C-alpha cells in the first residue's frame, strides 16, 4: 500500500483525533487544526505529483488482493479532487479561525471539520462501492453535526431537512449496492467494470443504474431532488456554508461520473439521455430559484444547484470534450463557489446582514472587497477571460459537436440569468448606499490585523486561482484531458486495480 494513497486520509483523521484530545486547550487546538489542514494539502500535492508522473496509483489495504480487500485508487480525476479538497480545506480552515465563535469551537467544530475532510477525501480515493457508502456516512455525520452547531432554531430546522433527505439517499444507495452485489458477487469498482457487461438481466441492471442515479442525484442536489440544499446551506457559520458549498455536492457529482463511466455504460442511450434531461432542468430551476431570492447565501445556494447541472451535462454528453468540460467545471466551481460564500461572510461582518434590502455601500467603503466579489461572480457567470468562461465554452462546444442544440441553448440562457443574479447582489450590496446611511458600512480597514489576514487572505488566494485558471488555461485543460481519457477508456484503471488476470 502506497503512503501517497493513505496519507490524504490519515492526516485529517489524525488531526481530528488530536483536536478531540485538545478540547480543553482551545488555542493549541486551533494551531493543530490549521497545521493539520496544511499537512493535508501537502499530502494531496504529493499524490497529485505521483499520479501526474506515474499514472494511476492503486493499493490494497492489508495486502489482500483485489477484489477481496479494501482498495484505494487514484487516477487523475481522483487526484485533482483530493488536491482541490486540500486547497479548500486549508483556506476555509484559516478563515474559520476568525469566523467560528468560541461556543461552536468548544462544541467540536475543529474535530468535526477534519472528520468531514476525511470523509470527502476517502470518497474520492476509495476503489469499491461499499467503502464509498462508508465514506458517505462519515461525511454525513460530520456535516449534520456542523450544521447543528450553535443550536439556533433555523440551524436545527435546516439540519433536520438536510439529514432526512440524505438518509433517504443513503438507504437507496445501500439497497442498490446490495442488489448489485447479488447480481455480480463483487463491489470492487474495477471488478464491476468487468462483470456488469456479463450480467444477462440487462433490464434489471438498468434499474439498478437508475437507483444509483437517484441516490447520487440527491447528494448532488439535481432536479427534482435539490430542495434540501437551499433549506440548509444558509443556516450555519459562514465557514461551514463555504466548505459545504465547495465540496459536498461535488462528492455526489464525482460518484455519478465514476459509476456512469466505469460501471453503467451498457445502456448509454437510456441512462445518459436521462442525465442530460436532468442536467438541463437542474440548470434552469436552480438559476430561476436564485433570481427569486433576496438573501446572499440563499442566492448562492440556488446557484450551486444551477451549476451542478453543467457538470452533469458534461457527463451526459459522454464525449471526450464533454468529460473534459465536466472535470474542468468541477475544479472551477469548487474554487469560485467557496470564495463567494467567504465574501458573503465578510460582507455580513461589515454591514451586519446578508439581506440585500438591509445592506449596501460596500463599493464605497470597501473597494477591495468589491473587486474580490466581482472576480468569482463574473467567473460564475462565464465572463472571459476567467475560469468560468472556459468551463462553459468547452461544455457548449461539446454539445454543439454532437448537435445537442437544446442543452447548448439552455447552458447559454442559464449563463445570462446567472449574470442577472450576480448583478443583483452587486447593485444591492455594493453599489447602492446603505439604507441607514453610508456610515453604516464598515471597511476592511476597520477589521483587526488577524481578521484581515485570516478572512481576506483566503479570498485573495482563491480569486487569484480563478484568474490564473482563466489566463493560463492550458495546464488545467491538459489535466482535464488526461482525466477524460481515463474515464472513457477505463482499461488502465482496471489494470491498475486488478493487475494481470487470466
């Protein structure tokens, strides 16, 4: 077993344990939490470098040969998702040191945060479906507890809705896993890629595929299974909202991409056409919901739904360019969406609210924050030369190449409506005067030095990443191209996991 595979899981898990042991030493706990997030990023960078140089990396826990043991495997898609998790984990972790109050820290924020990173990372690296279910459960438990921290009425309401619908997803996932195991005798994903085409009951296999589609669709917040997300993501601390917005739904998208390129590929005319319809409806309903909101985090929550549609669109097109677009969009969106939630948190700190009718004047009082908002906002809308433009361009071009005119038109329309929502936030929060007078909006200069470093620092870094991806696109497209090639031709993944077989 390679330590490159184990370390990204072991580091946050160890950090969580240390934070529990240091529960009564708050200052030391915060230092360990930040250091652990940094170590997690280092482990992710090492894994990415190893996969980039040597190709797909696979290992068997306890030296049990696949498909009988627990398999960890990282291809380019897994590695880049672990890396982006490490980047977001460190940035939001530092932000949380000035965003999360002492009461939430004493209630277990730091260990729960690293348990969440453990579950997300494990989901990206696992090589079998049952352990994917286990990592989903780790992630669900931590996220539910993080949502409920603070015990405010609105938080508990959102947490109950979040947990209830995700438990439905989990039960359906587990049932689908059981049926699939009964039909194939294995849950190792590489082994399933070999055995599923040999199953004679094709209709039953398509039914199982749809069950997985629904289970992962709930976790991805696709149409019509998204209602839990805008009911819960605006309720916790901003740092919790930001890490949720960046990572949690993307684990569901990753699971859909993995299973519907590796395992369920025999009835593409049905499954992927269904995904294409779902993608279009997800984009439209999400952006229309955002247009109807007047609270910043609610607007951004609906936009998570809308942007998930673009990722599912790339999977549903099931072409090399479509999958390149899906992978590129995943990376772009995680950075941009996390950053927008962090900006919203600073805006609340300066104005006292996130309700657009109650705030204003930020452009005059904090021009730097206005610029830091515009970068991810314009990127989300697909304005060149930012990362969102290239992500949307690749997906729309992929749809036009196979003459999917309707989904291309929907993608363009949703981009325009996204611009409307971002303009709405800009006009209300930044451009118009504060309703109670211009002097009611504080400036970044009014923050303490530690607040400027820990709150504004991650926002600046994420904005710089967005600009860098837009201006120096080729290396990121090369990475997405490698990931797309491995998804469309899984022989390398299968060989890395199973080895030479008679």
